[in-house]
C-alpha cells in the first residue's frame, strides 16, 4: 500500500511539471509564441489588424502544420528559420538572450540589497550626545548678562 501512496503524488507532480508531455500544442499557444511581422508589435494571436498581411498567413500555416502532426518546437523552429529570432514573442535561453531573462531579476535583487543596507546603516547610526555647558561657564555667562542688562538700564 505504501508504494501506491507515493506513486500517486509523484505522478501528479510529474504531470504538473510537464504538462506538454500528454497534450499537443494548441493553435492559440503557438500564435501567442510568435510576434506578428506587420509591425504592430503584438503576438500573432493578438494582432488586431483586419486581414493582416502577416498574421493571417501565419495563422493558416500554424493550422496546416498542426494538422500534419508537427509539434510546437518544430513549428517554432520553422518560423525562426524564416523570420529570424525576432519572430519569437519571448527570448530564448540560449546565447546572449539569457541576459534578457536575468537582468530584471538581478536589478530587483541589487536594489533590494541596497535598500536593506541603507536602512541598516540609518538604524545603527548613534545620535550624538547633547553637550551640556560647563557649570563654571554658565555662571560666568549669567553674571555677564546681569552686568549688560544693568548697563542698559542706566543708559535708558
């Protein structure tokens, strides 16, 4: 009974991590993976130009390739060969493109570390102790003030 208890969660985990294993790519998934070449900057699926000269033929070709049983990677490779890497709606993890994936996270991490360091420095800063005047100097200042006030009273 114990192997069955372990097999069910393991199978569920594998299915969750590898959803593409049991099902083929859909038309919409492929259309969202490709950028329309008409200049709109949207994916083929989202292109809002009526009778788009780029998007409509791409949608038709995707449907034909899916009908022939080609998988997602083969179809994307064919479009990448024809249009170049710019046709992909997200950069690949190969070559220099990995920076496009890593840079935003590295910037957020560096900013967070900077904020934490600044806050720690501010919270650890010890305020200077107030300096109390020496008692002797305080008495002398009081006598001087009294003399000057007396001189003012005489002049007035």
